[in-house]
């Protein structure tokens, strides 16, 4: 009977020691499981972001030529408009020059000035 009691006491002590040792391992295992879950969540997020940005890159690569063409067309239109405006400006300058010469030939300015001076 004493032998059984002694074995029970030893067994209880051993169980306590095992709980202490195994409790540390269980805590480490739980912490590692939590880290694995967090890493898996991050992996999922990164995977979704990768797919999203890959699609975005492909979309942008496809639209770049269209944007370049639009810009080139815009520059071409603006250049043509600038040429037209410059031609119009030159025409107006020429017209002013011709009118100035015509006025100088007819003496309109000198007559109108002398008429206003006599008033």
C-alpha cells in the first residue's frame, strides 16, 4: 500500500514538472501558430495587391500609346492654330501698314490735326 502511495506522490510530482515544461512548449506553440496565421494573412493581402497592381500595370501599358497619340494630336492642333494666328497677325500688321501709308499719302492726319488745332 505504501508503495502505491509513494508511486502516486512521485507520479503527481512528475505530472507537475511535465506541466511546467510542457506549458512553456504549449505557450511557444501557440505564439508560433499566431505568427503563422498573421503571416498567412499578410501573404493573402500581398497576393491580392500583386494581382491588383499587375492588372493596373497592364492596363496602363495598354493605354500609354493612346495617351501619347492624344497628346501628339493636341500638340499638332495647337501648332497649326499657332501658325494660323501668326498668319492672321501678319495679315493685320500688313493691313495696318498699308492703311498707314494710304493715310500718309492722302494727308488725312495732317488735315484732321490742323482742323482740330484751329478749333
